[in-house]
C-alpha cells in the first residue's frame, strides 16, 4: 500500500487540529498495519463482525471507531473494546449501549448522528428529535455513556455550496448544544463530518474528526 497520500493528508489537517479516522472497512489487515506503522491509531469500521475480527487480530492500542449504522442486538459484540460510536440515532440504541457498557464496567463514548443530507437513505436524528431525546428522563438516567459530540453526512453532490451549508448547520447545532446542554461537559468537543469527497469543506466548517477511506485505501 502506498502511504504517500496519507502523509499528505496528515500534514494538511495539522493546522486545523483535526483527527483522521482511517476508514478501513472491507480492507485487509495488512493495509491497516501499513498506516499503523506510519503512526495512525484511529480506524473506522461500519460492520460489527468485521470490526470485532480486526480488533482481535491487530495492535491493542488501536482506537476503533464504529461509523456505520449500529443495530441494538450487535452492541454487545463491540462494547468491551470500542473507543467511539459515531452513529447513535435513537434513545433505544443509546440505552442498549449504556446497558452493555455497564456489563463491561465501562463508559462508552458516543456521538449523536444528525440527519443533515437531502437524501432519505441516510440515518440520523433531526433537530427536534435530538432535543426531545436530550430532554427525556430516560436519557438523564444513562450513566455509562458519554456524549462527546455530533456526526453528520452531507448530501452526495458536486454542489460545494450545498455541502458547506449542511456542515455549517451541523456546526451551529453543535455549538448551540455545547452551550445549552453540555456547558459543564468538557468532553463534548467532537464534530465528526467530512469524508474523502468533502473533507476539505468539513475542515473549514470546524470538523474535529474526518472519516477518510477511499482517498487512503482506494476504491472498494
């Protein structure tokens, strides 16, 4: 695997203080090792079983991020080791993550996935649903999850102005919640947005985590 592009992107994002999530889904362990040997420690997967298999095979200091849609019945598989779940889109899912975290004597870090795209195929909470969840007494009782921020996926389009508008909207919601609901929670600091096709726009909109796969590993 050629790591030239990886090195270029690492230098590109340094001024922003943004962290790179190397999206290694469907890619073999040797490709992950190639980036690991360059210093990369955060890897993102979207399938639970693939994630669990790789976690047992590879270095224990890798921070595994779950970036795909997560079913409640699969949470128990990744609960013992997952570093961050980007894709929390319901109170039901968050409650199950809390349950499995408790059973593993852990607190699991999570991001709320917010629906910002003009595409019905994407998952996520809208603003009203998110505010309703945050106001729920059931949410207040969850002690083994740590809400660290928001994640969103922009519309798959060449219209950069549209993408920038969607990212800016998510940034505004993030800043609002930081003031209104998480002002005394210093760990509420992550804004996960930007993929291979639009990460440059996301950087300008305050992304703290960019999720890059194709640009690093090639097509799937």
